[in-house]
C-alpha cells in the first residue's frame, strides 16, 4: 500500500515499488520505520520510507536519495 504522503515529491507508484522491491541499502531508522534506498525503473536512486502495521507494509515516504542515505 502507498500512503498519500509518499506521493508528495512526485515519484510514481511504479518507481516507488521498484525501489522497494530492489533495495541496495536498508536503514532501521526507528522502531517500525525503515528507510530503503533502491533504484527507480530508470536507475535513479530513491529513498523509500516504510512502516509496518497490522495490515502489512505501507510506503509513507519517497524521494530522490539524499547524500546521508547513499
């Protein structure tokens, strides 16, 4: 599932899911919040923030990967 907040930076759902499915780095930021870095379908690095809830994983953040996550 993708939350409306993840669409804030204009990343397409398909690119978010591609990066989520193909991470190259994973950071446990906080209990229940994970940041993944993966490529878009075109290969641009994205940071994808997810939370795990009772209904499964929800993408809540997506944008071009910042230096601190590269």
